[in-house]
C-alpha cells in the first residue's frame, strides 16, 4: 500500500467533516447561540424596558445618500433600474445616483445619457477596468457620507434606502446589508431559491450576534469613511468592503426589512452561466486597466 492509499481515507473523512460542519454543525451552533442571545435581550427589555428597536429617522433629518452602480453591457436591465430608482420613497433632493459604465460596448452608454433626471450622473470609462476600478471611481465622485451599492439588475423596495440609512444614526454602525429576494421559475425555486433562503437565515442570525462579515453586492450601505480603495486584483468586493469597515472598528449589520428583488435564471444551467459571467466580470487582466477615465455627464 503506497502513501496515497494510506492517507486517502483521512482526506475523505476530513473533507466529509468539513462539509458536515458547514451545512449542519455550524447552523446548529449558530441557532443555539442566537436563541440564547435573543432570549437574553428580551429579558433585558422586559426587566429594564430598554428600547431595542431601531428608531425611525425624522424625514427632515435624513442624510444625503449616494448610489454607486457599476454597469458593463447592461442595456437589458437599465430601463427597469431607472424606473425603480424613480419610485424610491427617499427624497430626491438628498439623492445622488452615479452609474459607472465600465467600458461598455453595447447601448449602455447611450441609454444612460438619454436620461435627464437631475439626481442621475453618468461616468463612462473608455475601456474596461474591472468592477473595483468602477467602484473606486464612483466613491471619488460621491457627494454624500452614506454610500449605497447596487447592481443594475437589482430592484429596491420603495422604503429600502430609508431602512438602510436609519441605522447610521448609531455612530458605531459602519455598514448595513439589505436582504435580497430571488424570483424565478419553479426549477430555480427548488434549487437556487432554497439555498438562498438558507443563507439568508444564517446571515440574519450572524447579524444579531454581531458576526456579519460580508454583504450581498446587490444591496448594502456604507459609511463613506469606512471605504478603503480597492485594488484592481481584488475579486470579492462585497466581502472586502464590509470587512474593511470591521477592521476600522465599526459594526456591520443586516436589516431584513431593507428589501430588494433579483430575478434568478430559469434553469440550473442558466444560473451556472450567470454565476460564471458575474465572477468573470469582477476581474479584468491588469493590462486592460491602462486607460484614462472621462466623465460623460
């Protein structure tokens, strides 16, 4: 029996144990810890009558918010995204929306430049530099201290921005993650939908325990002073940005009432293709980053 045959059972059982921990043991531990923490918080409220709910922000005291939305060849989703932004319940005079077209080659630039809404700004990068480059550019142009990151395919509930922003009244909060609801076919509901619901439950429990370390790139808000410029080689921006906020000493939480909707692919094959495309969009070879930014409007 050679060395590989001897260690193969150990490799198998170690891998099996890791899978069990990820999908069974960790959720159980998290649920028990979460339940005890929630029970303790409820007892504290009943005994001392401390207000544990997030206070609503007075409409007159709402802070300015800058949306940062990177786009690469998104002509299909842009009309719906613009329509959705126009339906937000947040005051438009306190809203700045920055679209960064990352070297798009379809009708993305033309569609964006056709909109005349005063709160919408468009930056057209002459060549594709990758999502980190687009996000950095958007933050540079932001006028407000609260940043909201989103995708062109994500549709916000009318009160989603208000629900995200209300938490920043607490100076300890650095980032607030929203909740994404996936809509799709019956097949996607039994595959991607089930997994996504499971992950949302874990995220909510982690947030209650102060253990949130990542966000859904589709909907989350950030205190501007927490933003650390990304490198061109950084791949998972919705993990790095909240993590940097934690490193600076701020809390990262999740608000399940800050809702957004995305449409999943019709089949598992289509969903896999979509995921692969999104992963490839996050990084572009370094050679393509040698370009000069220019503002279209």
